[in-house]
């Protein structure tokens, strides 16, 4: 048998056999933009959780720990019922954006435990109450609470009191690419006997209802050969094998129009048949002919206290010839997965750190999802239905976008759609565990059917046009070098591929996102930092002005340096790239000048008195109002840094001559940037927005525990604003920003994302990486107090290590034995949240593997 490392090496493409099946079923499809055909664009109310059991999806499927092929033609997922719930448990429940006092939020307890990159082994845990699930209580109590209150979670309802729950594990092991072993185990953790129904369910994604010209071409039926036989035009014949069930249920994956809309059904048997049969006792709901496009085997058992019930199944192609003992294969795959991650981990990592790393990477794998969205078809509607009468349709400028791929999601319940800058961060831990996948994910959004013809990258489905920070060049460089270290062979074709696409993207930024024709300053727009500003940055600022952003401009400086370094790397073997290095040096120097004009035009974003970068509001009457808010936006200039080793910098005279041109002819530019002309003792050049004095001043603020440095990493808003809130009066309106270490107290962006205090992994990661780059140049010659005022001086690499320790402490047991990220709970597996309470470390926001939080795996490695 091959090891997992060998399978990855032999199957680098997403179309290779071992990657054909995986955990590609979303945890939530309802409430997404893709399923929204409403007039008003209110996706949450157009397709609700209540409707999801009875209404066929158009663009994808959801389930609990679901498995499917890479085109999501055939899906498998376990379904549960405790005999008390009003709803058959086919999918996770959660609150919509308007329902939650801090935005959308899943209200279930589950964990992604293990996952091999090829999905040869997958394991996850669901905690299912034995009492009726408290749907109404969760909705009512969260509706009662204000944004100033904490979220009301499932555990807070008391439904788990007395340990009255089942711990249900789902495990998948591939014997071969087309032969998948499935084990579902349920343990009664309570003190009393408790009944449980388990329904392994197989169904076809509905690809036929939307177009009368498309034949169904898919069928499930009972057979003497197996529990279920599945036949589909592209997949061929597949079998689900397992123990004899109490009964087999069949229906069609069709909408119950009579129930929902009062119109005729396409079939007498509808998507909600199993719910109606078990929960409602409606025997006629299922098809007695034992055929359909959705089927389930039903198993019922009353479990004694402490008893574990295990069911084994096999999903395979009818012609699969793998064979072998299923128990032995599952044990082997579990061992191979564990060995793969153990060998991957750096030798210095202890058991606790290895658990963090392995579970972070496992969660990342579980959140790969089949994502299907043809924007043109969605805007026009489907042939079988009247055209949608939208008053203000989304994404009208993105008709070209056709997504039909497996993509890494931030969180496949809360964010079951790709997000451009999130995905760039996902590639960092993927570069550690599965570099081939990291490269594929980066290339994907640069393809012509994703990238806009004008060069813009799609942000996320709620608004593809929102500008996200341009971090793709950084992620591509990071992935390129990580892959080269791992394989010993730099993938220059990959680097060239992304470089040429990013040239187009850079041009869009330079031509469209610049806010001043005479200066390379950038502003306006979302830029990923949600509510860091006193204004909603996706809307026009007050008084008809525009916002010049220190972060927007600094992201572009970082983009320029990343492209400069890529050009230099490619020029090592092809001198045709030398002129492009000069182009990006020019852009970097122009951007550097725009951040610091020494009082010229009053446009400086650096405040010399306070030693910090601030946004500016530019008004039509010529006024420029500095927004003296100490937020993460003012730290982004720190990230615009690259070091260039001598073997790269000294490639040929043409390049040196281009650099000399700037030195001789534009001293006003090159003197403003950092010491890019001065090599250190090792011959390394430094390119940075910060000269040494500013670097030291900004470090003093960043590392001040009364400013940004918190016990668990860098806060996203200075602690100074706890006692001194930022306030601004303009145009008859009052704006105020308070320090909020936890959930958002603002309604901006739905209130579910707070950049006004909490710790976020991506900006911490970038700052730590930047510290290491500065250390490469300055070495031990540059030290800083850590923390500021402590008298303890460390070099910048040591400071990076200390910050990593603070971030890691989020997931490690403290002196009292509890982990900060769990909010006081201990003993459960880890969750990887979107962000963290700055003072307590409690996990907040999306809770199930927000992909950029998996960057902790890479930080621990270093």
C-alpha cells in the first residue's frame, strides 16, 4: 500500500483519481446568494433553513460531514434523529445574519478531527442532543439580545445537561480511489437509555429540474447486490453496501411545491419525504417502488448508557476491484494519515503543538467544497421558471464568472463561498501540507472565467466587485518557495503563470483603484478590514469626499514589492523579466512618496508627532481631515517589506542600470524609501516603506501592551481607545469608534465581523513574517523592547517568536488546564475561529476552520 505522501506526489492535480472524491459537500447551501432569486436580494429570507428540507437546491448540496465526487453528481451523508426532534437532522442549524445579535452563526457542536490531503482518511465528530433540539429557544433568545450582549449558544440552552447527548463519529477511508469505506459510530454519553435513528443517505444533486431539455439520467434503486445501486450518466454504476437495515426509503430530490408554494409537484415524492415518514409518520411520503434520486437505509437502536453503536458501509464503483479487510484498511489509512502529519511536523513541536497543527490542517481539508455558480445563468434565471424580477441584482458586472470547482472555503457553514483574500491565506498552511493544492487554488481565481476582463479578482459572492487586499502575489511567492523547499525543484511554470495574470490584476489596481491622478494613493472600498474605519468603506464617505487609506496604499506597496521579487526570481533564468523588475521598483517608489510628502499638499499619511499612519478624508473643498484612529489599518505599511539576496539582486547589468536610473534622476523618490540601495554585511538589500527611525517608532507602538500588544497576539485596535474613544463630527453627523475586544458592537457588515479590538490571525501572521524579513537585513543590530517599557530588548526574530508563542497560547491549556479559545471549556477537540477576544482569547465569529486561522500550523512549524 502506498503512503499518503506517495499518493499526494502521484496525484497533484485536482482531477487525479485519488482526489476525485472528498468532503466536498457544504454544511450549508440555504441562505446563499447562489440560491437567491428574490426581488430584493435578501438571500437569508428567500431560502430559509425551514425550507431547506423541502426545497431542492439549484447550485449545490449540503449535509452533515458529506462526501461527494468533484462535480457533486452523487452525494453521501449521514442523517440522524433522536425521536424527540421536530426536524430530521439532515443539516446543521444556525441563525441567519438578521437573526443573530452578532450576525450569522451556526448553533451546533461539531469538530473536524482528521483529514488526509487526498481524503484517503477523514474523521469528524458531531455532538447530538438526546432532547428535542432547541430551535425556537435559540432564535428567540438571540433576537432578544443586543450587540452588546454575548451570543447565546447551543450549550447555553441546557440541552446537554447531565451529558444527555450522543457523540457521533463519521469516518471515511479509501481502499482505492473508487472504493470508500464508511464508519458511523454513536456513543450514548448520558445516564439513561436513549433511542437513535441513523440514516446513511445517498442522493443525486438535482441537475434536471431547471432545464426541461436536460434528461434526469440518474437513478437510485434497491437491489439484491447491495443496499443501494446508483446509476448516473458520467459516474456509471455505484453501490452502497452495508448491514441489513430496518427499512429502505426512496424519494426524489425535488421541491415540495404544494407545501411551500401551493403549486403542483413535479413528483408525488419530494425531498422532505424521509422527514415526513419518520417525524410525521406519513407512510405514503416515500416511493413504494423503491426507486428515486434520494435514498436512505434506516437503522434504529436504543443505546444503553456508555454504549457505542457502530455501522460500517462501503460506497464503491460497481467495477471496483480493491477488496481487502475493511477494518484493516480503515486502521491502515488512519495510521498513514497520522504518520503523514507526524513526519510533516517540525522536530521541536511537542504533542500539544502537534495536535494544534494537525487539527488545523484537517479542518482546512474538510472545508474544501464543490462550488458552482454561473453568474450569467443566475442573473437570467432558468428556462423552467419565469425570469427573476430583481430590483437591484448583485454581480451584474460579473456575467463571465462560471465557477464549477472544488475550492477552499473560509467556513463551509458560515461562509460557504470562496473569499478572495481569505483564499490567499489558506494557501499558506496548504503549502505546508499539500503544495500542489495550494498552487491550484491560487491559479484558479486567476483564470479568465473567474478574473474580470478588466483584471479585477472576484471578492466573494455577496459582492464580487468589492476590492479585497491584493495579497495574491505574496501568497504565490510564499507557495513557490515552500514548494521548492519541499520538492527541491522550483516550479517556475507556476510562478510564470500567476505572474502574467497578476500583471493584469496590478494594472486594474493602478488604473482604477488609485484615488488621486497625481499621486499613487489608494482608498475607498472594503479592503477586507470591515468595520476598522468609522465609516462604512463600501459606501461613499460623508460630504462627497473620498478616503485615502494608509492600508489601501500600503497593500499596493506590498503588491509592488511582491511583483518585483517575482520578476527578479524569474529573471534568474530569463532576462526578459529584468525590465519588469524596474517597473515594479518604480511603482513602489511612487507609492512610498505618496505616503510621505513631507507636508506637500497636506497629504502625508504618516503623523510625525504621533509616529503612526492614519487615513485621510479628502473633501471636495480641498480640506484633508486626518482620521486619527489607531487601528490595524495603520500597521499595514509594516507589511510592505522584502529582502533581496545578492545572487538575485546582481542579475546582469541591465537590471543594475535600471536601478541606477532612479538613483541619478529621481533622488526625491529613492531617498524616501528604506535603505534599498545599501547592502548589509551579507549583501542583502532591503525594500521597505519604513526607514529605521520610523520602523523603531512604529515598533514601540505595536509592542506596547497599552496599545496593540495583547496577551494572545496583536489587537486590531489600540487599547488606548478603551479610555479615549475616537470621535469625529462632520457634515452634521457624529462618528465614534470604541475599543471592543470581543464581538462587534457595530452593525456595519451585519455585525458579525469586528476589527475594533480582537486578535486576527492573518494580520498577526503578516506582521510576524515582516519582522523576520527586517531581521534578515538588520540582524542583531536592531532590537526593540518587548513589551515596550519593559527594559527587555530582543532582536526582531526573537520578537517574532514571542508573538508566535502568544498566538499559540490561544490553543494550549493554561495553568488552570483550560484553553483560552474554548471560552473556559476543556476536553473537547479544538475549534479554529475567525478571530479571538483580545483579552480572554475566547474564539469568536465563524467557528469551524476559518481557513486563515490555520496559518497557526505554519507559524508553529517555524
